C-alpha cells in the first residue's frame, strides 16, 4: 500500500467519526503530525500551532456552553466546571472514541512506547484537529463539533457535584427563560420518625421536576435539579442565551 493510500485508509474513518470532510489533504496531514514524526522526517511542520489554535476554540465554545447553561453559578464555580470538562483526561477520552490514535503520525520511538494510546498525545492531537476544522470550515462548524462532543460531558460534570445550588440556579434560569419564579409543593408520607417528602417544582403553573428526600429541603433540591437540567438542556439545544438572545458562539 502506498503512502497516499495508507493516509486515505486512516483519514476516512476519522472524518466519518468527526462528521467533517477536510477540504484538502495538507491541513489534515498537518493536524495529525506529532513532533516525533516530524523530527524523524527532516523537520516537517508539526501540529503544535494547530493545537494552540484548537485549545482556544475549545475553551471559547465550552465556556459559552457553561456560561449560558448555568446563569446562577458564580465565576469560581464556572471555572471549576470548565476545568472538569476541558482537561487532558477528558480530551483523551473523546479522542479515543473518535479513533484519533489510529490516525496520528508518530515517530518510531513514540510508536514503540505506546504513543497511540498516550493521553497527552491524544489530547493534543484532538485540539489540533479542532484547530484544523476551524481553519478549514470556520467557527460555526467548529463550534457545532465541540458542542456535539462536549455538551453532554459538561452536564455530566455538573451532575457529579459542581457544588451547584440547584434552587438558586433554577430561579435564575426560570426568571431569564420563562419569566417567572419557581414554586414548590410538598407531599409527605410515613410516620413522624421516618417521613419521606416528595417535592414538585412548577413555573407559571407548569410542573418541571419532582424529587424525593428525607427532608423538605432535600426533596426541593432534587426537584430543582431535575427541572434545572431539563431547562438547561433545552436552552443549549435551542442555542438561546441571556434574555433569550441567540448564542454568541454559533451552532449549526
């Protein structure tokens, strides 16, 4: 198999996984050229400049997702949630799902030491790919790709315990998106020493979530979380931001 045919056999699966067809071979090759391969082949261009660009694109889009989805979250918690989503381990996980390791061009040393599954190489290469998509297709396509790959991970990171006060966050989101304030109704059952509470949260007469707990406060927090996550997911799908305005980072 020739060099070009070998590249094509690796290029087609990764393009299918990305949902992106690169306009030319040069940018694709550049995105997947690790420095170890470049140095062993006469100092070819590496993917490090694209990695730098892709890191900025990824950071912008994920920050936009978080900012708009969690309007009640203070700056410090926004930063923690972003860090929980944009880090080497998460990027490497995404890269593995896409098959990035099969396409990256490595030097012999990195190849022999398991470089195709090394988290640092996978994460850096994914950022380079995002940079290449931005250059080739523009911000709307790059942003759409980042959203497809990372939106759900943002919500999962928040659900793992980003120290959200869901009642406060829901209040902020409901006020901006629904023009009303949440109200809670409580049902209780069981004897006094082992009561269980069920809370239902509504806005303008429409129920958005229910939750159970051993106290009214716990039940209300669980109901608020269910409602908040549903509204936040709907907000990200429609691409609306503060006061219902279209998001600043375009999505197709």
